[in-house]
DNA sequence: GTCTATAGGTGGATAGAC
DNA sequence: GTCTATCCACCTATAGAC
C-alpha cells in the first residue's frame, strides 16, 4: 500500500487487459499473458486461481473505479444544487470518455466493457450486472424526479439507450472516421463527449411526443 | 433456386449462427457446429474453406437483407413524399427490431451484429464496415437535408449514436428487465421500437442547444 | 513466489477411402 | 459430397523441485 511498484499480480492484470482488448477473451491465452507480463506460465493460476478469475479481476479493476466516479460526480451535482438533466447525463457519460482518453489505452476500457457485455458467457455478464447495478439504482430515481412526465419504465429504457450509445461510441469510434471519410475525428474526446451529452439529453427530455397525439 | 430444402450448406449456416450467438465465435467449434447441423466434421472445410469463411457467410447472410430492408423503407418514404425525421429514423431502426422479433432467434441477429462489431478481429470488422457502408451513405444525405442547422460531422456522430443504442438494445434488452426488477418487458418489441425511435428522433432534432449560449 | 515439466484435453484442418 | 482417421498446434491447469 506504499508505492506503486509493479508486482507480478498487477503486471498480469495489465498484460491481460491489453491482450484481451487486442484479441478478445478467448484468444488472449494464459501463455501470451504471462509472457507479456514477464511472468511464469503458472503465475496466473497461482495468483488468480484460473483464467476466468483473472478476466473477472481485469473487468472489475476498470469498471469499479469508473462507476465510482459516476456516483461521485452525481453527488457533486446534488451538493452544488445544480441538478440539471444535462449535468446528470454528463455525470454518467463523461467519466467513461475521460477514461478512454487517458494513457494510451484509448478505447481499451470501453471496448473491454462492450465486449464483456456482449459476451454470451453468463459468468461475465453477471459480473457486469453486479458492477452496474448500484449506478443504475442511483441514477434512475434522479432522472425520474427530473422528468416527471416520463414513466419509470421509459426512464429505464432511455438509460439503456444511453449506455448503448456510449459503449458503442467509445469502443468503436474509429468506425465513424471510416464512414465519414475522415470528416469526423474519433480522437477529439471533448467534442465527442459534448455531442453525446447533448444528443442524449435531448432524447431524455423530448423523447415523449405530445400525449394528445395518441 | 426452386424450393427451400435444407441443404448441408444452409444447415451449417443455421447451426453456426445459433452456436455463435450462444457461445461466441471462439467457443462455437467446428465440431459442435457440424454436429448440430447433422453434418460431417469435414463439411465446414469442404463448403466454406475454413471456419472464418463460414463466420463471414453467417454475418453476411443476416446483415445483407437487413440493410436492404432499411434502404427499401427509406425509398418508400421518399416515394410517398413523407420524408419526416421520424420516418427516416424508423426506417433505420424498425427493420432490425422486426427481425429480432421474428422466429425464435429473438436477439440472435442483433447480438451477432453487436458481437461482430465489438470483435477485435479486423477481418470481421471489415465485413461489418463493408455491409454498412451503403446504408450510411444513403441515410446521411437525407438526414443532412432534414436538419440544415446540424453540421455534417454531427450527423455522422448521431448516426453512430443511433446504431449503438439500437445494437445494444436488441442484443442486450434482457439486461433492462434485470435492472428494472421486471418493470420493463424486453419482449415487447413494438413498445421498444416506438420508444427508441422517439428517443433518437429527439436527439437528432434537439441535440444542438441554441448557438447563442456558446 | 517462481520455475520446469507434463498431464490431459480441444481446437482446426486434411488425406484418402467410399 | 460424405465419411473416417489422424496430424499437429495450442490450450489450461497442476505437480513438484527450487
């Protein structure tokens, strides 16, 4: 708990994260991970018990702090008395994009997140559900209060739409560069974050056409 | 080209699709696929050349018709003279959700789509890009015309947000059921489609706050 | 904690008979 | 086109010396 010397354990986590985002869960072999970490083949089993437990640890190490930051920002909003819809959406979106910008692992976290979500493995999806649960439980009531004309059910769906747009955007932003023939810059995180927040805020606020039309 | 008798080739495609969406690309082995298709182990290599080529064929078989339907619906809008923003968004969203409802493979197509997108394998991502390119190229100009105050760059990003929300929703709708403690029904495709179209339409239309505020 | 060696298994692919 | 038999690369996990 003193300094940040690279233990074998953290080296394994780093190497695993890198290789998983590069190759996927299945093709990131224990052999390759231990080799990249300058550790022994048996190190994964010694430190984590199995490859699956290592993967879980990789996911939890990233998603945990990310979601904690989301909660922290939401609480900062409430403490400041400025609980606008836009601020709440930003509290959810911005930490993920900020994290994607940090270091060299630009899309790594989000791709990891997206991969873990879309993985059919029920084990990994359970980890994701467990990690996201407190965040959803905290954000939804705030959104309900901010949008009294929108039903609870609709709020849940819109939160889901938000997560989808966010995960897809960070993990696969480079696709837009290809489609737009370079007109869009997937590395301009500030612009992306702003555009996404504005888009989602509008969806939350105006996503219910006049009730009289039904 | 006469009837639809189940050839070995199509049995392999069906079995591969099912197993891929259940287990993922890596864990859907050639052995399991051929067994499920009541075919011989060597059949995959005989008919497709390799496992990778089989996977590509599975993706193309589903995404191709889906995107063709999107183009067809967009053209129907234009022919009818009713090119509203909502109709255009619906032309993009509804075919995917309709397909997800058909047969028993509820989330299969979309999960396949999401998995193929988030797969680090550059081979598969190239297939996805190639399949989506004509759709993007067709929808973007229409959206530009409908939203003269929104820059081209922003349109591309919003289309990206739309795809993300859509893919995530169809592929992982059951997550919402868990988070909402059953308040949301992920099998009510009509409701989901309507809500998603309304959410996205609002994002497209009102996603740009007044310019005077900057 | 780290290493070597190896067990024990599954993967994709193919050769060659039918 | 279909089958069997087989090759061989690679994987996870562990036992046991250091």
